């Protein structure tokens, strides 16, 4: 069984995930786009992996959008998305970008594509630049 480590941007919150992921979804719903400020959320899901907080658990804020099951956990200092357990403690949801290690599962699917942003198209055609462009 593998152990994956993760943290927030400021380093106050650190965690480990023991076990494997069942699915890796790229979610285009409007809530995930708001959560990330991006084209989609990128979350790993597991019904069997275990989450262990190593530090900073008191720095975690949890938010559930009223009248929904949409939940986001994040560092109260830097705002980084963090793992949480949902659906009556049966499903671990881990933002892929919160992990500090390589993951060896490729995305399972794009979901909620009917909510996709109108500018989210043909990304593969854009130039690939390794660092911040000089014109930024």
C-alpha cells in the first residue's frame, strides 16, 4: 500500500494519504471553477485510503455550500485546497495539486462538462512556455 504526502502552499498544513485512489476527476461544474479560479477542479477520490494529518490541522477551514453537498477544505493562512472526507465519512476527496509527490493515476474523466466555461477549449493548441513570460 502506498503513502502519498501533501501540504498547503505556506507549509503549515501537512498530511499523508495511505492507500490508493479509485478515481481522478476533472470537474467543470461552476462550483469547482469558483473554488479553484480555474477551468476545472482536479480531485482524487478514494473509498478506502486513509488521511492522516501530520501538522496544522487547527489551520484548516471547512466550507459547505448551503443546500448542497459541495464541500471545500482549505488552509486558513494561505487558502490552499486540502483533502476532506465527505458522504458520511465514506469518501476521501484530495485536490490533486495538494500532493507533494507524483501520482500514478491518470484522470478518469472530465465531469459536468455541460457547465464548462466558454473559454475552456483547445488548450492543447496554446504555446507551452516553461517559465513566466517576459511580457507578464
